[in-house]
């Protein structure tokens, strides 16, 4: 019997087309929602991770600096004792008293040892259970280890950092040591601080303020894990190697001081610390191939990122699946009814049934089309040759191009030129292989503005498995990138504020512990100079003058440090800029005479007054003029300084302009960008805080200050002060 092939009815054909269109639109909507959800969650986690790494790095630098300060404090006190007596000062009670002055928070040390020149440990102060206990027994350090010989050979003021077998931060403890010499320069003692590694990094973590769920670890210069948050304890010391476990990430870490990146092992944020390079004291270590580094690493595992996808699946996918199944059921029921009606009514009623069916299908398609056109993601459908068939209104709102303008074109017109052509080659290779591609584009809108978008491109197959179209779901992430950059800037600003607060606390200690004794020494030398001057020879008088000059220099350093770390509020008044400049010049008459300098003023008369703090502005101008005098004197000729004031009439910003021009050698281009940063100086003397204080005061006045080379030689300092009211910060 011959078989007869039944031709599907037109109603079923229409139903299948509707179901295919519903599937494509539903897939595009779900992918767009998925990409947006994961991108926002990842950005928040990475920002928190970066902030935790930055805070941990700052805490590590602070803890190490405090250890160095403690060693210098003990060394200076014991050395000062030798200056008054030649007796042995390895006194356990005295050393214990000095040690307790460091405060009850110094839990990082195991013991403080004071050895004599024969390497006998006469005094040990051990810190256990919150108490300092002194032990005075003659103990011979076995074998005279090399590191003790290294400390003994150091100059006064140089510190040693290492362990018994060379520097190894992953060992049980490491040492800070310094030689103590008598007034004649002979070695008297060796002072050593023993610092348990686990206790040290636990103290770092306790003050870092890192996010609770952030995974942090500390690495040494060889990539060994020194301490791991939540895992390393005194009873369980980590011995794993980060460099061996994550070789690609370690290669990236060793190439730059700080960065954030993602690979197959997760998202990494890191910041490296070079403690020897960042100390003001001179520190030496055993040979470590020229590298001494601790690195703070934060890691978000791929499993955590995958958990975001699982969360999306649990929260949203069941609902989407239910809606999709409902649409499919409605389409199937409608198609079945239409097919039955077509069979019953025959050819005469088939036309009417088809019209009803098309009307119903058109209504359903219109509803689904509106759902896609209202999607928060840009949707693009192209044929297999990348010619555009469809774009939704969101695409038009983002790019400015309408469907009529782009239909039949390839998406190349969106390219800005910032994306590497190799990235496009990888894209086409992946989607032509039937795989989904995900990535980021930096594209160009119709109006020429650039924007960022996250894209997911997938192939669409026919019933035979052949690629017929490509579906692109894209999300504008320009604002997201800006938000991420703002979060990073905010984190940097918070870190700067923390460092400034720490500097303020250090300045208080300096003011209490150094300023008062320094004033006493100054007063004693002045009295000695006045009362004993008839009995002093020329050499003694010269030494007193040198001592007073050095005290004056130290007072200037303390004053700059306190001024920078604790800026005072402005006392605003309407002031005459020309008069403030004259006052600043009068305060520098001694320096002008010492340099045999010529200062010429070219003021514009009847300048408008400015709203400012007269004392602070005088400090700014005096600092800039003093710098000009020093720059001019370095050339081997008499300094010439020209000070000009004017009110530019063609300036975009309203304000009074002050120019201070010198005849020095000019500004080195390598350091021009960093001159206003704290502790940056090009001279042998000074703290490098002068220009940083100038910058801060001018910022408080909402003005601007710049340094640049003059066309005729020398350097030019340009200050602009607004003429309007200044709102206090």
C-alpha cells in the first residue's frame, strides 16, 4: 500500500514561526538581565576587595614603621646614657622601663635583647601575656652567627633587618637590630628586637579594617604565603607557595607595584610594599637578589563568581521558565484550534479562519515585540554574514542610529578604533564555531561620543544545526565604569585621610617628645653663649653657633610637619595681595642679605582685595620666595627674584595672579609632576613639605598654584587667587 505524506496546515506553520520568534525574544531578554546582574555584583565585590587590599597595605607599612621607630627610640636612649657615663648600661630594670614606655599595645615582640661586644646576652626583656619580664643572665650566643657580625659592622643610625639564616619573612620570626656605640665610636652593645612573624601580621590585620568576607594573604619576595587571613595562627603556620600555585598571577604581581586583574583562577587585587625603601632611617638586609618586598593579595575565587550565576538561576530562571512555558502552551493551543477549525470548515471557511488566526497571532506577536522593545538591553539580530536584520529601540536610544539607518549594514560603523583587531578575530572564530562570546566593546555613537558596553553574542541554529543568524545582547556600562572609577578614587581618598590622621598622631608625639627637649637645649646653649662668651675661644664659639643653627633647622622641620599634618582653619578677611607680599619679603630680609640677592617688585596698583587668611598667604609667598632665593644661589651667582602681580582681563577664570620668577637652573622635567607631593625634595636639606603646604593652603582658598620653566631661564611660580568670597572647607 502506497504511503501518503500529509502536508501540514497553514495554521501549524504560523504557530511554529510564532514559537520560534517567542524563543528568540525570550532568550534575548534573559541574557540581557543575566549580564546586567552579574556585572553589577562583580563590580561591587571587586571594589570592596580593592579597598581591603589598600587598607591592609597601609596597615603593614604602619606596623613596620612603628617597629623601626621603637628600635630607634631604644637605641637613642641607651646611646644618650653612654654620653653621660662610661658604665655598663645593660641594666634590665632600665631597659624594661624604656620598653614599657612603648605602650601596652606593642604585642608584636617576643623579646628585646641587649648583647655586649663578646656576644653575651646580659639582658633580655620578654613580652608574654601582656607583661614585660626581664632576665639578666650571661648567655653566649652560639656560633657568633653572621647576622650579629653584620650588625656590629654597621654605622651608627643604620638598622639591620633579617633572620638567623638571612632574610626569610615566612620563618617563625625576624629581627630588627642596631649597633650601640659610645661617644668615641667604639662598639658597646648590640640591640635586637625579635618579632614573631605570625604575631606581626596578626597585628597588621587587626588594624587594617578589611572587609570581613575578603580573602587576604601576605606574600614575600619569593611568592611564599607568609600569612593568610583566617587560616594562619601560631599553631598553624602556612607553608604554601603562591608563586607555584598561581604562576600567571605571580608573574603579573612581580611586574607592577599595584593592579587588579582577572584570570581563570579568579579576580585578584594586590599592592606591594618595599619597607626598606619607604623608611627614612637607613636599613640594610642580607642578600635577597636585590628585592625586599611584601605583597598584599586579595582574591575572589571563580567559585564565588559562579555562585552569582547560580543565585541568578535560583532567583529568576524558574519564573522565566514558567512564563516561557505559558507562552508556548498558549501558542500550541491556538495553533491546534486553528488547525481543527480549518479542517471542519473546509476551503470556504478556511479563509475566514486564517484571518482570525492571523489577527490573533498578530496580537500575540505585538505583545511579545513590545516586551523585547522595552528590554533594558540593546538587542541586535544579524544574518550569518553579519548584516543587521533587527535592532530594538534601546539600541537606538544608546547609539542614536535608527533601524532604518542600520538595516543591511554590518556593525563595523560602531567601532571606535580602540578595540584590538585581534579581539574581533577571536570573536568571529568563537561564534562561527557555534559557541557564545562575551566581552566588552568601546564603541562610538552617532554623535561621536564614545561609550562602553558589555556584549554577549550567540549563534542561532536552524532545525538541521546550521547557523542562520547571530543574536547580540548588549548593555551600556559606561556609567558603571565611571562609578567603579569613582569608587576607586573614593577609596584612595579614604586611604589618604587615614594616612593623614596617622601623621597627625605622629606629629603629636613629635611635639611632645622632641619639641620641648629641643627648646630646653636651645635655651641652655643661648645662656652658655651669653654668660661664658668672654671665656670661650673662637672654636668653641663657632661650635655653639653651629649647634644653634642646627636647632633652628630642626624647629623648621617640626613646624612644617605639624603644619602639614594638622592644618588650621582659615581666618578669612579681605586682604591686599601687594601688602601681604611686602610683609613676606620683610620677613626674609636676613636670607636676602645672606644670598646678596636682588628682589624686584612689579605690582599692579589698585588690585581688588581677595578673601583669605593673611597669615597663611604670607606663609605661601615666603615659602615660594625662599625657594627662588635658593634656586638662584645654586648657579654660582647672585639670585635675582622678580615678583609681579596683575589682574588678567582675558582670563577665563576671574582672579588675581601672582608670579615669582627666579634666575636659577629651572625645573627638572623628571620631578616637575611630583614637586607638590609631600616629602619630595630636590635639595639635600629639608623635609619636602614646603610646596605640599603651599598646595594645601592655596586649595583651601579655592585657588591654583603651578611651577614651570621660564622662557628666559629659571623657574616661574604662578599663583591665582579668586576675588570672590571663599567658603570655608
